[in-house]
C-alpha cells in the first residue's frame, strides 16, 4: 500500500496564523512520514485537519492504491458511504479524493479519542475492495464550557474543615491535549480546590473546606472556577460558584437597647402603643425569627393591663391604666427564636405612669355641730372636714372655700387634708336662722375638677334684739264721750328673737311728769298692749295728750324699748250754737233794730253773731230765716248772718217786722239756736234821733261783746300755739316723718276760727273752729267734725 500526504490550502493557513502554521507544518510532516512507513506494511491511511473547506484534496487514491487512472471509471471506482452522509468523494477521472463538505471533528467524533473515519473503496470487474482510513486531526477551536453559568452550593456553618464538595466539571469538545487539562479557583480564605483525574472521563474539580464557616459573619461566599484546556494558546471557561452558608441556631436574640423605659399617661385608650422593644438574632430562617412575650414572672394583673405583640414587640394598652393604683410598672419581656432548641433572653421594661387630673376632690365631714349660737365670736369652729384628692402633684393641690359669700370660711387644720369650717363674721339669727353651707373643693389640675358638699347649720337665738314697735310714734284719734272701761287703742311691738327672748310685756313709762296723770285715766294690758280708757274724754276740756309705753322682752338680761303715743280727742257735736248777738238784757236772744223807711235795697239791717264750742262741721254754723213778716223785704246771708233789705220800703209796708233766725251747726245730728230780731221802720228824722240813742246803747253793748270775743279768741290762740309747740317738740325728739303729718294753714274765714291739721296715709285732716273754709268737704264716718283737705300735691281726683 502507498501513502499519500496531507493537502492544505492557503486559506486554511491564513486562518490559523503564521505562527500556528509553522507548528502544524512540522507536525504534519511527521504524520506523513509515519503514514508512509505504515502504508508499506498496512492499509491506506490519510490524516487531515478538521475545518477544511469543501473540495479540499485528501489524497490520490489511484496513485496510492496503484490503480491505473484510466481504468477507474471503467471499473466503477467508488466509495461506499454506508447509512450516513458521505464526508468524501473520489474523482473517477483522476482518482483524487476530496472533502465533500467542511468537516467538524467534534461533530463527527463525539468523544475525545482519535477521530478515524474508515472508508471502503470498490472496483468492479473484477471486484476489488480497498480499505482507506482518514484521521481527522483536532484543532483547538473550542473553549471549555460548564453546564451552567452559575453553580450554588449550600454548606452548613457547622461543617468541619476538610469537608469536600464536588463541583461540576467543564466539557471541552476538543480532544487530546486540547481537552480540559486543569482547574483553578479564585483566591479565598475558606476553600481550596482539589482535582480528581478520571482518565478518559476527564478531570473533576472538588471543593475542600479548609476553614470553618460562620453565617453570622458572612452568610455567603462567591468565587470563580476556571477550566483550562491544553491548546496553544489555551482556552478557558469559567463558572461562578455561590456558597450559601446554612444557618445553625448558635446565636441567642439580643435586645438592641440596654434599657427600655417609657412614659404613659393614665386613662390612655385601649390600643395605645407604649413602647416597642426590638431584639435581633444573627441566625437565619427560623433560628433568627424572634418572638416576644411576657416573662414567666409577670403577674396576671399586668397582663390584664398591657399586651405585647409577639411579632413586632409593641407593648400596647389592653386595660385601664390608673395612676392611683400604681405609678410605675417593671415588666420582663422575653425574646425567643424559633430554633428547634430555642434560645431565650430577657429585658426589663420600665413604664412610668403619668398622672392625669381624673379624680375630683373627695369631701368628708368628720365632725359637725348641729347648731351654733348667733353670739359666737368670729373664728368659732362649727365643723371639721376632710378633703382628699387621689391625684398627685399639681393635680392633687386643693383649694377649698364656702360658696355664696356666707359668713363662714375654711381654714387648714393641724393635720394634713383636715380643714375647719369657722365663722368669719358675727352671726344674726334674725337675718338667717339656717345656713346650708356649700363647701366647694377644687384642685389645681387642667382642667380643674371640683366637688361640693352641703351641710346644714342651725343658728341658736341669743337675746340681742330689743322689742320694736310697729309704729313710732303712735298717733291715735279718740272721739270724745267714749264709754269708760273700753279699749280705745292698742300698741304692738315685735321682737325678732325667738322663744322667751321674744315674749313681750307692756307697761307705761313711769316718769315724774306723767305717772299719775296717765294712770289716772288709762290702763295698758301687759300681754296684748291694749290700752283702756278709764274715763270719758271731753274735747272741749282736753284735746290732746302724750305718754310713753315700754315693751320689755323676757330674755336674760331683758331688753326693752319705748314708744311715744300721741292721743288726739276728736270732737263730737255735743254743743249747741250760742247766740252772741242780739242778746237782750234778760239774756234772751232778742233784739230790736230801727231803720229809716227810705233806705235802699241791700241796706245792712243787722248781723246775727253766734258761736259753737265744737269744731269742724260740728262748729260750722249756717243761718236761716225761720219766720219773717214779708219775705220780699229782708234777706239773710246763710254764712255770715247778715240781714239786708231786699227792696225799698213803700207806704203800704208795715212799720214793724219780726224776723226769727235759726243758727244750726253741721253735725250729723244738727244742734240749733234761734234769735229774734224786731225791725221797726221809722221816719228819717226819728230814725236819726233813735239811732243816736241806740248808738250810745249799742256802743256800750258792743264794748261788752268785743271784750268777750277778745277773751275767747285769746284763749283759743294760746291753746293752739301750745299745741303747735308740743307737736314741734315731739317731732324734734322722734321721727321726722311724724312732723310732716301736722300741717298748718290759716286760710279760713269767720269769727273765732281755730284749727289743727294732720295727715293719715294719703289724706289730710283738719280740726277747725266755728268758721272754716268753704272749700272743705266732710268725710263720711268722721263724726262730723273732721274735714278732708284737698291735697295740693296730687293731680288725681280728690278724696271726698
């Protein structure tokens, strides 16, 4: 057999580079020489490089097999391809074998051994078979490749040094020296690489632990595993190796703070977060999951108030937080991991409760006097009270006082929270006999809370009030001719005290001036104050008098007061009018008047004068003609008593006329008197002579009448002045109100007029003499001797 050499194209040489070609040329020459030596003794064998282009010459079969090229086509020279697609083809004309397509050694040969393609060539007529072997030489055209770009391993942190972990080996389609020859690992302090040679199966990298892992220090490691083939230049492939350190429960939970403390206001609503504790466990997974709970020594009372979240560690309010029950809590919180054998640790949490002003002061009465005398001195203790406030600090500061400006106050006692209710001013039972004291206690919190309590205190009476008369002074008006022994008026006094201190007895004030006088015609009932007249009064004898009544209580010592009583005697119509003129020598009321016949109408004939000892209407006199000869001749003025002619006299008129005049008072039962006047008509000369004689007689009579009138008027005036002086003195010594009751007016017309005026309520009264003002009116029920004067101060209708 003959051997043929390799066929290389210029393009192949350019693709591999000038340096690579020189190396390959040397190797190819060696292969050709060996093949030639082998062909001399064995079958035909060719060697070609992979990746030759389609149509590249493999060898000259005709020449190497010693077959004439001219007969190859005639004898049907061919290559038996078998089932696979043939890689080579033979030119029948010249016997040269070519590559049919570009050959990839790694595709043709799946292993890393020598890649040999065995061919059978056939010649017919006669049949002749030759065996040809084509070896496809490997080029380093593939880099080592790992199955994955990343490989992850899980190694427990408890693994001991020396532990080995097989890694995935890299695959290199190239064979021989171009296959993977070695592995390297990036530098690290925990692992080193061991390589196990499996011969034809390649080399396997093994990772060996040389230093124990600590997941808490580093939970993962990363390095690069590099596979290197034997090509020139060598190709490499890499894979990233991730080591996950598997945790072992070798760490206990650790709280993040050395000390936990929080402040919480009392009455915080349920759900309020108080504080959050936090513990960490360097382990991973369940070994590092921390759950929180109360320590085993925590009391159930605390568990009813607070709760702890097992996941977050938040301590929240669960029940009612009351500062007054407890002002701080020391709670043990347990932190535990979830390892199979869990580790536990404890931390104390201090919760300080802040006081909130939620408790009003509490008032308790420790001691209470049921009653206190009104004459107690200021500062007298009437009650002891206790005021407490469960709050603290400012919220527990208490301000207490008595409401409504009562005459009591609160003073602190010698003991804490004890207070005394004492009087701060003098008491007056008559002003207020029972006190409902409202004690108010208010704290200094914000907002302030207050409470109150009412205690009742009775005031005992002391004899500190003198009897007081209902009126001072008294003014009573008594009709004259009263029946002896009958009660004529009454005085009354009241005493603001109570019990025996208010029981009053009445008596006359015994003085040297009025002792005998008053007791001679008056008597007072010591219990009722009724005053009885022992005799009948006569207005014409006694018009007014005054005395004093004493009211004395039964207290110890007794107190008394007196009042002045002014008594005015009211006139009754018990005196008939008295004719003063005409008056005859024998005392009868008769007179003769002579007038000239030639007088004109309106001539004053005479004037009838009369006097009534009564006053007011009882002394108001009216004149009327009871009998007259000729009504057409004479007229009588009813108020003045003047008789005047109504017309001139004629020759037919009689020479003598008789006039009977009746003088009547205005009492309820009128009393009257009559006077007779004889009027004689005379001739003028006779009348003049007679008038001269009469004039002398009349002057004498007039002198007597004038003398009597002056005496009467002087007596009445003196009596009136004395009454006025007495009244003024009484008013100066008593009330000014009483002074205004007695008014003086002198606007009355008439003979011998005297008057006394006084006021009662809204009416003014006047006691008058025989003549009074025509403008006066009579009040019904005034016993016909009292007038009601028009009140000039009032604009309303008059009381009549």
